[in-house]
C-alpha cells in the first residue's frame, strides 16, 4: 500500500464548521470541531470510491455526523463512533430515518411548547 501526501490548500476553507451552518440538517447543531460535507465528497472522489450499498464508510471520530450524513445522502452505509455521548446522540439523530408522521408529531409537540411560554 502506497501512501501519497499532497497539499490541497483550497480545501482549507472546508475544514471548519462555517460551511455547514446554513445547510439543512448539517447545521442544526453548531459544532466548533466540525467540517463541511464537501470534505467527505472530496475524499470519496480522490480515493475513487463510488458510494454504493456494499461499501461502508467508517468514521471512528464521528462527532456530530458530517461524514455519516454525507454517506447516507450518497446511499452508502456508514458506521460512526465517538467518545462524546452528546456528539454520538446528535449524530444518530441527524442520520435517523423519520416518517412524515414523525415530523408532524415533532412539529405539533414544539408548537405546544412554544404556546405555553
């Protein structure tokens, strides 16, 4: 196995959470240590990995799930682990499958909570 190291300074701007803040789902929990999903896209393309149902992405430090969510959007299974139980919870929440009924129930719940105040 050959390891190739190269400098891609143009990717530096994606090594921050700034590019995720305005993206649906990615940006709902601001995580200082996060990075933009464009980094995952670059890594998959650079390694010539075609996302499919047989290739699994492993993220041993998944944080709030940027890699896992990007993999899911590409129809690629993924496994994530994090030492932070909060980060792992957020990652699971972001990547879970929700039905229309789940979303409507959550909206109704939140509307009730807002009315109380």
